[in-house]
C-alpha cells in the first residue's frame, strides 16, 4: 500500500487534506486507511473520485509521517486496525458499498458533503442513490429523525474513526458520567477576538493558580493530555463545570487512563516538577531559542515560533517555516504552552524536513 496525500474540492476552503495508505482506487472512489497528524491509525476513508483534486506521494506532511513510521512512532492507540481489516475484506470501492457496510455493522460515520459540510451519525437506510442518517448532536445524543443525503452530494465517508468508536462505547456507560465530573474538568471560554474561535473553549483541569495565571492541563478531542499551559485569568470570560462535553470527556479520560494512553506526550511530569505558577515572561525567558506556542488576544489562531527577542513589555517569535517575525505584548497573552504535543509534533516535522 502506498502512502498518499489527497486533496478534495470539499476541503479547498479549510485547506485540509487526507493522509493515509491507498488501498483501492477506481473510477468511483479512492479508499484509504487514514492516518492522523501523528501518523497513528485512523478509520477507513472512502472518497468520491469525482471530488479529488490532486493525489501526491511527496510532500512535507508525507515526509513527516514517513519519518514517524521509520522511527516506530506510528501506532494504533484506539485499536482500530482489526475492524479496518475486517471492513476491507469486502472491497469498499464506492460510496454505496461503504454506506452499506456501515449499515450492516451499525457503525458511526463521518460524512463530508461536496459543499464542505460534515455530518456525523448512524446510517438508518442505505439505498442505491441516497442514504438516511440519524445525526449525533452537540449533546452527544442521537437524533431520532433522519437526514436524507444523496450519494451524489457526498465527498467522503469515514468508517471506524476513533472518536466515533469511543462514542459507541460511551453509550453503554454514559449514565455513570452524567453530571458527575469525577476529574474536576472545566471549560474555559476566553475573550478571543479571532472570529474563527469565538464560542470555542479550552477543556481540561486547573492544576494551580496565581493572581494572574491558571496552570492548566488541556485535553484534546480524544480526552488525552494535549498541553500544560498558562491561561491569563483576565481573559477568562466564562467557565463551566457541567455540560454534555464534560460528561463525554470524563468518559474519555477514564477510558484513556485505563488503556494507558492518557498522556502520550509524557507531559504530566512537567506539571509535577513545578514549584510555583510561572509568569509568561518566565516561560519565554526559559524557552531561550526553543519553539513556543502563544495565544495572543489580538491575533488569529495559535502563533508558533522561535523566540528571537525579549524585553520588559513583550517578546518576538519567528515562524519556523516562513521566517516571519511577530511581536507579542505580555499583557496580550491569553494562553501560553509550557509543553504540548503540538510543539513536539512541530519539532519532529522540522527534523523530517532537514533529513
């Protein structure tokens, strides 16, 4: 199987793409065993051939994935491959075949339309020209009403994605977590000016706090430890300790701890080693010439780069790829990573480019 990167019309606006091992390719569809950003196994992805713009076998992302594979760091943390292999015993060479397989095995699927809209749910009916889907809502509940989707409107269909597998497991035990919050998780909503992140939150655990900062253990979408970071208390506009997302995340934390995959980046040791909550300036000065990741109140997205200058008011970082420098005021720092899987990922990525 060949490692490929596929770009589709549906993903043009977001700039995203698919990575994985190409299993089948026909006039109707391309079928991949998908890989995530860390080259770990994902589900089976069936992509409408008519929606594929380009297929490449050489790119920085592929080089990074190959680097991780060569280093033995490509794993299957959520045990997806056994079902992937079972699914692929029947050639999934069309969206119709993939939807029928999902129906027979009662699998949760991710469906991306050619417009870029994504639906997640369980297929209730798979016909020759359309499917009926019961969606999973923001409350993690299954909608009893069906959404009718023409196969011609589908760009891709993913079976056995890790989060969808975990959702199925959650259904059997969700009453144990409803309103309990056994790990003391919290959602922090910050006053980002970035419209793309307005209404989103950081979800995790407050480890410690000072007058100015929270020392925060941030979780990723899979309930794994993603970063140890400082969060500026002045930028927290709302927090919640009771929500459907916290119930589901509590289940994910329990699952990951049981399966010893909660802290894949071994970040917890850093938090245990701290004897106080540092300031943003202390973190930047200690970083030296290392990579840092900064959330700035006034700037869009996360800003990642090498520290090139520090003074009383702020600091400057240089983007590792473009070389562009951006200055930040300490008073504008919403969040600052002390350590994160994203920083480690970028270090690995840059190492792969230099080989």
